[in-house]
């Protein structure tokens, strides 16, 4: 059994309506399944933006602590 990196899933059929998948996801990644097997992850823009901000803050913190 495969371990998924998220608790949210969607089928390839559900991806025919990506807006519904985005609404379901909120700010979380969604595992895309084909015949109950993960084939990839759908990551909403809002989640990527949040990750980018967290990483930028982390880098800024490292920079200021080294100065």
C-alpha cells in the first residue's frame, strides 16, 4: 500500500472540473488517483504561495542570524 503525502484525493474524472477540485482542496495539495493508485499531486496556487512565503521567511531568518 502506497503512503500518500496528503489526506485529500481526487480521481482523473474529477479533474475534468478542476475548479471543483480547487474548491475541495482549499489550501492543501490533492493526490490524483488513477485506479486507486497515486499518479501525481495537484497543488493549488494558494498552497504554493504559502510555501513560498514560509521558505522566504526561513531564508530571511537564516540570513539575519548569520549577520
